C-alpha cells in the first residue's frame, strides 16, 4: 500500500514541478512518470524496512 501511495504522490509532485518550470503536457507527463518511479522505489524500501522491523 505504501508503494502505491508513494507512486501517486510522486506523480502529482512531478506534474506540479514541471508546471512550475513551464513545461508542456509531455514534459509534465515525463516528470510525473520519473517522480512516480523514484518515489515508488523509496516506498518499496520503506515497506521492506517496516516488514523487517515487525
């Protein structure tokens, strides 16, 4: 669940960041995809760390 939430949050943050930089729709989509993947990986590591602690 953390991975999905992190991916969605990353997509929203990436879209917003590209908008602030003045990018067109393709730039926004690329930023959204990159941020979503990066935050999904971080979410995966967080999930693994939490499962190891429990």
